[in-house]
C-alpha cells in the first residue's frame, strides 16, 4: 500500500464489519480478485447504542492471514490497546505485511489520538487514516492529525478520510463537503480518501452515485489552474449484504462493486 499521491486512486473495499473467519477470508479473496489493494475488515465497531460491537481481538489472527494472502487489511481501532494488539498480532509477527488502521468519526479524544500516534511511531508498515468528526469542525479534524503527529507518528503514515457530516439531509446519511475535504488535505499536505458509504449511506445505489461523484470531483488550488482530487475511496462491500450484521442497507455486493469499478474506469 503506497501513500503517495497516484494517478490511480487507492480503493479500500470490504465489509463494514469483520464478522467471522469465513467472511473475512471471503472478503480478502474477493478483494484480490478485483485488484483491490486494501481490504476493509473492521474488528471494532463504535455503536450509537449498545449492540454487537465487532469481533474485537478474536479477529486479529485472521488479519495476519489476510495480509499474508497479499492484500493489506484495514481496521478501525478505538483505543490505543486495540492498535497495540492488532500491531502485535500482524506486523510484529511478519515484517513483510502492511496494515491500515483508522480512527473513526466518533473518536475525538486527544489522549487516544496521541497515544495511537506514539504506538505507530517508527512503524513504517502501518498507516493511520483519520476520519473527520461527526459534526463539521475543521479545527477538530486538523487537531486530530496534529495530536497523532505530536504522539510521534510521521506525516507519511497519515491519510485523511472524508465521511461527511451529521445531520443527514437530502437523502444522504452524512452530507459531505467535498471542497472542504480536499482543501484540508491540500493545506495539511496529506492524501484524502472519500467514504461514500457513510456519507451517502441508505442504499447501494446511493453509495455508488456518491462514489462516482467523489471520484469526479476536482478542486482548483493555488490560482494557477492546478486541480486536486480525492486520492482514494473506502467502500463497504459485503459477500452477502442481506446477512450483514451492521450497515446492511448501504453495503454493495461484489457484483455491484464490479459495476462501480467499470463506471469509474469510464471517468477521465
Ligand atoms: C466506519 O467506517 O466503520 C464508521 C463507523 O464510520 P464513521 O466513523 O465515519 O461513522
Ligand atoms: Mn459502516
């Protein structure tokens, strides 16, 4: 997984939540079959109200298995000890594997941010994606990056992720501000990944339309005609969306993902 800005956007695809060994392996196989570089397999799921909140540490050995299949696993971490356990079970066991961790929109505690920054410091196999906060608060988003850096992480390890802002309106779960997200990435000199799944939500069709919108979006910067765009997308794709344990309504099937890939290839 490379963090440099590339002409081909980074696609992160996989289920909202890792649900079982079988579902994780099926997702990794599908990701490999679709040339997806990073497979979303979140072991931790923050929930608005107490509900099933993910496989947790039981899924860590499968993250290593997936990484050794040749696709980089990505998971949310809620606490520094989650990040520590995932790193111990993956990159500490195999120097050849890569790992993508992320901090979610609800995780805006600066001690957590700094401690996770300290844990990944010097670990070049690990990248950390920082989602914008639930509410539109640019300073908090930038501050989260600064706290992670203050903990010791290097800018080369950080990616931003735009998942839109609450409250939902106009048929969107979390309406995005695409210009703002690209501007923040530009100002911080960090890649920006769009999250059409949590931004559009509601149905695969909604998510696919938002993915295309994000992929097409350009922001003119510097007044010299330079245009920037999203560096990648993170898309929820489930081997059997109807049976998904979380975010059932918005997850794509792999055949819908294929359609989306084809539509994205038509874009300039
Ligand atoms: C997620 O990506 O799994 C998630 C919970 O999204 P967010 O933190 O953006 O709400
Ligand atoms: Mn989700």
